[in-house]
C-alpha cells in the first residue's frame, strides 16, 4: 500500500505559526507511524506541499523557517522531525498531465497535481494521512474518479488511533505448529515463523477478499482474520487453479516482491 501525505488538508488550518507547528508535528507523527505497513516503508508527498498556506499568509516552509529563528531546543527538534518526514522525497507522481485527463473527488473538484493524482495509479487502495482538524478529510476514506484508472477508494487516517484500526496484527494460533501434522484425520498446516517474522509477513501481505497472502523468505503464507484486525496464519503451497492464490501471485510479482506493505484490493 502506498501512503501519501495529504497536502490539501493543511490549507488554512492554523490561526498563527505556533498552531501551524503543532499541526505539522502531529501530521508528521502520524505519517511516521505508517512505515511498517507502507510500500518500501515510505510516504509520498506532492512537490507543492511546502508551498501550501497553512495559515492565512504563511506557507509550510515559512512556518518552519520562522521556527528556526526561535533558537529553542524543543522547536528545533520538532522542525527537524517535520522536515525529515514531510518535506523529503519520494514525490507523488502527476499522472493526469494531458488536458483531456481528469481526476476529481465526489464533489467534482479537480485533484490534478495533488497527492490524489499519484494515488489513483496505486495497486489496491492507497492511504492518505491528513491533518487532524481539516473537516474535508475526516472520513475513513475518500472516493476519487480518474479518467485513466476509473473509480478508486483512498483510505484516510488523521492520527495514530485511526491508523490502529487498519493495521493488521498477528496473533499465533497454537493449532498451527512449526511442522504440519494430522489430527483426527485432518491435516493441519504449519506456521514455522517466529512471531516477529509472522508480523512482518502479515504487514507485507495482499488482502484478497477476506484472506491475506504474503510471500516471505521464499515461502507463501495465508492469514485469516479471527477478530477485528487480528489474524492468525500458516504456510501454504500456491495452487494454480485457485483464483485468490493466482491474484496474490500476480500482484506480488508485479511489485517485484518488494516490501509492499499492506495491500487492500
């Protein structure tokens, strides 16, 4: 899943520079928490994020520059953290470059050259991280419409609490031992990963319908949700006549088996 910093959610959100610094710090903190579930552990930003007017007159860059003049240790730490998380590469791609191309939200507003422009091309549902107090981006998802890729649901969070609701958590089921075995005539699949590796596999999985499939250390694993966002899992052999298996394989190979994070189809 690709993660995008929603620069549109910053516009006009602060009354002064001090409030703006708080908003930027909270946004950066939420973005940093997505690394474990994001594609290549990165968050993408538009090239215009630094130029957004977070107050009536000051851009994001202006606010950070003003903070650097205060010479307070706390402000400098916050400023460096914000710069590191919000204003470094990678950039979101602008895909809708021709005049005939269009990308809009549900109300018809143009989203060209925004984070949503790049998000439209994502495999599965991408994720935006938005500023907490922006009324336009408080919902759990945003629907966008691309003339190239069609309709897409973009997941959205504004804080760590919202993020925790979509993060998949591994919980071991003692039924699955380190080696496969039979019990009462039933074959029970193995889970040969330690808990931390199993969590890593799950956090880089592809959800097809209700199951998550993950290619980890040369093996395939399948995870089932047993409560909320908690999953148990086991090793599998992919079956060529299984539609879900082949869909997961095709997506994994298309992404070159990189750490692609959680993928919601």
